[in-house]
C-alpha cells in the first residue's frame, strides 16, 4: 500500500514506539513530522535521516505536549495533516495516597489532554479533505489496571474513551479514530528499568524479563516497535476504512487473560 501524498504528524517520536510508527509510515510513503519537547540538532538530524532513507519529506517540530497551546501550534506549524498519531507519553509509579500531584497533572496533560488539543486542531482540515486517520497510542493499561499506576491508567482509559467519541463525531466523513493498545514493548523507556528489576529481584536479565516484566503477557515476548508501526500503517489503509472507534491490542494475549 502507499501513503504517498499523505502528511503524518507523530507526537513524541524521537524514540521508541513513536519513532517506530514514523519509520513505518515513511516506509509506506507518507511525509512525516517528528516531534518532542526538545529542540536539539540531533532531533532535526533524525528527521532528515528518516526522510532521506525513505525518499519522503520529513521535518522535526519541537512542541511540549504538556502545553495545550503548544499542541495546537504544532498542528498549525505543520500545516495540518492527514494522519495524526497521538503517541507522546510518560509514566510514574507510586501508591495513590503518595502520588505526587505534579506527576498526576503532567501524565494527564501529556498522555490524555494533548490528544484532545491535537485532534481538535486537525479535524477541520480532515473534514475539508474527506479523509483522515487519528491513531491514538493507548496501552493494555487502557483496558486493564495495575496497582501504583493510577495516573497512567486513568489517562490511557481516557484515551480509549476519547477515541470512541471522536469516531462517533467523524463517522461517515472518511475519517477514522482508533486506539492501539500495546502490551510491553522493548523501548528505551522499558530497557532502562531492567537493571533495577534485576537488582530488586536478584535475577538475571532473561529471568527478570520473562518472570517479572512479561508475567502478564502470555506470549512471554515483547511486542516490537515495528509491529506497532505496522498496525498503525494498517489503520491508515483502505482495508481499515470501516474500523473506527475501537481498540487493537498488540499485547501477546495480555487482555485475553
Ligand atoms: P519513549 O520514552 O521511548 O518515547 C516517548 C516519546 O515521547 C519520546 O520521543 C519523548 O521525547 C516524547 N515525549 C515525552 N514527553 C513529551 C512532551 N512533554 N512533549 C512531547 N514529547 C514528549 O516511550 P515509548 O515506550 O516509546 O512510549 C510511547 C507511547 O507508547 C507512550 O504513550 C506510552 O504510554 C505508550 N506505550 C508504551 C508501552 C511500552 O511497553 N513501551 C506499552 C504501552 C503503551
């Protein structure tokens, strides 16, 4: 399939799942706008390299997804888009009664409210073209819960609900909105947690991955950023034109338990 002529904006796409999705969309022919909150030469170089590798236009635009005005300015600066991927996200783990208020506010802002702002900003342009795809990166934690992740789980359940509402408000207009719900994906974010877990549990790397991190993922295998990218490309395809307002789990069976 080709997404040539389509412009995609992927929030939080300098690493991990966002970069995997941007790479998959570029490989399918889409022009891509990468984003994070930093504005370093290497951010712009990352976009230039991705564009050169796939023969598409690729730009990097800095914008802090914690700031609603910056979310809307990102869309305006990019000139709108055909494909919006709301991916930026952070995590903090603490018991509810000790959860830092600033962390709660930041997680709700970055993981949930940013998608409200960016989606509101892209819909008029998508309606004018009669085509659009909004792909929200939720989580298995958008469908199930775990202790000590209250803000993340509230935000990801919110993303699933937001996706359904956007789908209803755009139904029949050539626009779809869905949420991808990954289980554990081995990104830099997750990789950084492995040494601590090895120390805490006194286990080697392979055991901590299988018996601690992937305990709830029946396949006992990480999903990959390529697989999440491929799922996003599928949601942008004609085959997915009637898939809207739903979730697609890429979680090795986690939510089947
Ligand atoms: P990551 O840390 O590798 O990537 C997160 C990206 O978001 C980075 O590019 C980072 O710079 C950017 N970002 C962070 N704060 C931002 C801000 N304020 N404004 C703009 N950009 C910001 O993490 P990841 O694992 O690739 O996670 C990406 C998304 O996938 C998140 O929404 C996360 O909740 C979700 N997810 C991850 C997993 C997993 O196992 N890795 C599982 C399910 C869902």
